[in-house]
C-alpha cells in the first residue's frame, strides 16, 4: 500500500466517518496481536494504527505503557512489527505509529523501504515536530508513505499552518492535553478545534486521545472525519480477551459509521 491507499479509502468513505483502532504490536503475544489486527479489520475498521513498542513512551498513558512493556518483554522489535503487518495482510490501510528513536536506530531509509514492502501506508512519528528535521520528512514522503501530523489543541494558528504544510494522509488531532487513555467525556470544544484545522487544510481530520466508548465515538464523529480508539481496545483485550476486544471494535464501528 501507499499514501494513495489512504486517500482512496477516504474517497470511498465519502461523507461516512472512519473508525481507526490503535493496537500495540506484539501485545499480548505476536500471534494474539496478529489475530487482533485481523479481527478489528473484520469488525469494521477503516484504517488501523499499529504502535511500535518503545522503552520510553512518554506520551502514552498507563494502558499503552503496560502493553508496550509486555510486547517488549515478548521480544517485539521493528522487524517483528513489519513482519506482523505483512502477515496480517489487512484489507484496510495500516499506519505505523512510533517514536522517532526506534526508527533512527533501525535506519530510516531501511525502515521506510521495508515498511512499504510490508504493506504500510503511512507513518506517524509522535515526537518529530513539523519542520524539526526536513531531511527525515522528505525521506518519509519520498518513499510513498503518508506523513501524518499530530496537532494539539494548544497549537496556535501560525504554527498550525506550518505544521500542516507537509502533511499527507490525514491530520491526527489530539483532543486533549496529557497522555493517552480513556476519559469520561469528549471535550466540549472539539467541534471548534476540528473547524480550526479544516480552515488550514483540505486533509481529513481524525480525533484521538480519551475516546473509549461507542457513545463518545459517536459524539466525536459528529465533528471529525475519523475517530481513533486505542487504550479502551487494549483494556478490553487484557480483560476480556480477543473476543471482548472484537465486540468493542464492532460497537465502535457501528457508532462511528452511523
């Protein structure tokens, strides 16, 4: 796949909203993680974010940190993440979500080449601010992978336009400050945040951080083009197994697509 696969998926959705599950690669085991990718695809996911386990996940809350450490203990590495993507052969675009350090340690040119070959469509480098390293950005874009940007609610208008100048695929709006993890409500100003981003780009806007229930997903989908859910799915996988995670994914998909 390529960044074009992401654009094609958005076009196919039309005015429908997208469900974007996040799964920690290798949690709780490689085989269970592979099954999870296939299950959420079958449950109605429109894109799937796969997280690369990293030893210092500063932006992540307790759930993702726990799943990350478990995956690392299981021997999950960048090559194994790419193997997971290749074996899953998901029918929807796969986006790798990662910190920069594992990618640089692996070798950026090698990573983007092998990611494309494995079937990855886009990359989200969580700790690479837009414009901080143009060479890295160009290497990602030049590979054919979408370079997806994270935008925070505190990003001012001048910075927003600069941050989105080189973005492709879609924009990931962090709905609230702080680390990842399910919350009780969707921010009251979410609609205003989405409108501000749409004034700066034609790319679809997906919202994540803090969304964990079907009701919250439906509320977020009223404003955004896509809804990202991660911690709630990982909690369901931990507590209720693969079947419980799949049930939640189906409920989320129904809520978002409605």
